[in-house]
C-alpha cells in the first residue's frame, strides 16, 4: 500500500476537523454517544476525502530518466571517493 501524500493528509485532516465542528454545531447535541457517532462519521468522511485526492502522476520519461541516472551517479561516486576538488588559484 503506498504512503499517503502531504495533500491527502492535509485534506483528510481538514475534513475531519471542519466536518466535526459543523456537525456538532448543527446538531446541538451534548450527549456522549451522539458526540461519538459524529466523531466516527467525521473520521470516516476524512478517510474518504483523503483516498479520493488524486496522487501525483509520474510520467514514464521521468521514471526512465531517474532510473537511468541512479547507476551512473553511484558508479562515479564509487570510482573517485577521495579525490579532492582543486580550484584555480586567484591572481
């Protein structure tokens, strides 16, 4: 299962908070079981919203390019781990 993105977490959390406040204010309830039902409904709605937020798309060119670059970077780093970078002298 893929990890949720920042957008999914944000939208889901905001949905839970605002829907809980709205349902509590509109129902004007003060009993414990009713508040629990509202809280469960708000969490369910937040999960639904978080799951419907579209995930960012990765184009095949980006995936292919990043996969092709990784071995090249690793081989360069492995070939010269202790070479010092020399700067031209200032005159």
